[in-house]
């Protein structure tokens, strides 16, 4: 459901954004940045339930030894929007669901502002297991988990991928640029439009950046609409 202008303003306020000034953020052409998703993985032929089971019993990296449970992702398996974060934290590890803490609440508000919800989008992470003490994912852990995410992308076939935060964006785009350099312009992942924005946990610490994040969401909305035309 698309929110009315009134609702949108209320959601923006809930996100901590006082005024919304429409801006043209059309940026460079979609094809400018490309990153191929490798389809030929051992998770390649799995259906959604097989994939879920496979993830639940995964022992491909050392995080299997310390996790409480895997966090497969949540939402609509046919979503237009795929939101990708970093990795489960302590609360996510306990509950088996991504983005359930304070950052998750802000993500919910951001989704509401664009007329989406936790049920209409799909939310996943680079890693399906919690790194101890919330340390950054190691390269081998991200590589071991990558095929699960790639299979999720293939099955969902989203119209837009929103990478939230540095870890998600760098892993997905295969670079080590800061978010400030990756955001506000279109990227692609396996032909699917991808937009980078700030991680909600960062936005909680730096609320002045919420306005930029809102403009990233608007860009993502435009790309999703173009992609489906
Ligand atoms: N929770 C998640 O599931 N992912 C993040 O990136 C942060 C918190």
C-alpha cells in the first residue's frame, strides 16, 4: 500500500526527519557498475525450503560453533525489495530474525516511509550467523555464506536491492569504498538495481544523516519502478 502524503510525513517524522524536500537523484546510468552473481553454486538448484534447511544445518565456517541459530532472513519470498544488512547481532541470534533491535525498529520506520513493511520486503544479511562479540564478518565467512544469499536473490528476483551499511555494500559490490562514496547512485548486482545507504545503527548514532538515507530510499524506489516497467 502506498502511504498518503500525510502518512509519509508522519513516518518521516518517526524516522527523525523533519522536512522532506524532493530532489532529483537520478545519478549515472544503471549499467555503470556491474557485479555478476555467480549462479553455479551448490545451493544453485535448491528451492526455498531446501535452502532454508541447508542454511539451518550449515557448518561451512567456524560461526556454526558459536551461533545459537542461523538467521535465514524474513519477509516475502517474492518481494520487490530485498534489504541486505551485515550479520545477526546478539538479539537476532537469540530470536532467529534479522534486525530486531533498535536498529531494526528504525529500519521498520524507513520501510514504512516508502510504503513497505517487514512482511512485504525480504530482509537478509551477508552472514546468516552471528560473529562473536559482533565483530566484522571475516572474508572466508562471507565467502562461505555468499551462495546462500545468491540463491535467495535468484529465488526472490527482487526489483531492487538495498544494501544497508558498509559491510553489506562492500561485500556485495566487491570493493572497499566508504558508504559515502557508494550511496546516492545506482549500482547493479547480477543485473538487479542496487542502492547503498547507511546502516540504521549508524543512523541512530548520526541522525543528521537520515536525510541522505531518505534520498537513497527514494532513489531505490525510482529504480525499482523503472526496473519493473
Ligand atoms: N541486525 C541484523 O540482522 N543485521 C545487521 O546488519 C544489524 C543488525
